[in-house]
C-alpha cells in the first residue's frame, strides 16, 4: 500500500505527562491498623466508591514502576509483604522510594476496594494518569526497534487502536494488554460511554495501563480525519468486509477501528475508513469478542516477523 503523505502542521500540544511528581510519603515503616482505625481511614480517604484504587500484583507493580504515576498510599497484606516486598522495593521508580507500605489484613484492604475485587493482598491509591493528545502520539517517531538496526527486518509499523462505543472496562483493559504486548502506540476511545480509568480496568490490563496511552476523544470521525492528515491509513474491522486482514497489504501507519460487539462500527466511522477488513472465523462462531479480535489483529499487524 502506498504510504500516505503526512500533512501534520501545528498539532496542539498534549498534557504534560511529566508533571506527575512522586507520591506523598507516609510515616516511615510498615504499620498495622485495627478495624476501627481502618474504617475511619476509609471514610476520609476515598474508601469504597471514592478515589482511584489500583489492586492486584501486576497493576500495583506496574504503577510503582511508572514515574508518571502519583501514588500516595500503598496497602499490603502480611502475606503479600513477604512474597512481593523485595520486588516492590527493587522495581519501583525512585520517585516512589519514600512511599511506605501499610500492613493490613485482607479484609482490611477489601474495605477500600469494590466488592469482589481480586486484590492478591496489594492495593495502591493513585491519581489518574495524565494522557497525551492523540496528535502528539501520531507525530511521535517510533523508538529504536529491531527493524531500525537489522537490515533484514521489515520496516517498523505504527498502529493506533480506536474503539467505537466499547464500554466494558474488562474489554478495554484486555485490549490495552494486547496493545502493550504487541507494541501499539495507543488505545483511543470515545469520551462519551467509554470506561474511566479504574481499578477494574487496570486489573484487566494487567499493568498495560501504565505503558500504553489510553486517550479519550469527543468525536471519533474527526479523530480519524486528523490521523489521515498525520499519514495514517484508517482501517475498520468488520465481519462483512470482503478482504481479510491477513490478506491485505498494511501501510506503515495504520489506525485500526474496532466496533462494539453486536452493533459493530457506526455509519460515520465506516465512512471515514479507507478500507474495511475482517478476521475470518469458522462456523458456528460468527465473530470474536472485542478483546480477542484486537489481539489477533495486532498480531497480524505487529507480531509477524
């Protein structure tokens, strides 16, 4: 496929991702709290339903390793402190070195989290990440890759995933995980209806929320137009498409749009796509769910040697 000519000029700056500072330090040394003290803390520090609590081994480890993430509280069960304490100290970013963990039993940790949250004995209270603008992602060159150092390797490809009315945080988290695994530049979602950054989304992303930009936009059609101007070819994934993704010839920069399960891509989204492609399936399965489709599509675009 012919490379689309880049027309970017004067893109608006994104939010400064480096403004996030270190987490607020707690008093030195781990400490235990009894139930009454823990309940008082929950009421005053964003307990159940308040604040952004990340939980689970991978989300918490990834957040502590992320210099852009502001964390002001870290909770560990005695078992988690024994199992993960050394790794937490080794992998956390220097900006979080002064953050002292609090030791609570598992039920004490659960008081701060949504009902049924699988926290594995770890939880961290954090501020939402500041995300870049989509224009900045499109204008940022790829980091050095094997393709840039190995003459026999294929050219590096840039891929941005866009989600059209996908609202389930578990699905969005799983898409972020695949995006991180295969090296997509960002995951973009509609501001209206898309899930906010949350512990549920972060748990489903298994740490990927800390490394893949999750960007909200108000108008997907205009965003696709902007990406075209930046040199991207806009492809839509649709089961009724006449051409398979595997049989296509992807460009060096692809903006791939995935629709909600059931309704698929909306009309205006389809009209903005340069090409519709599909992932063929065998009967009786008519289509993959959104997270599986994203993983297979990203493998086709970025995972093949």
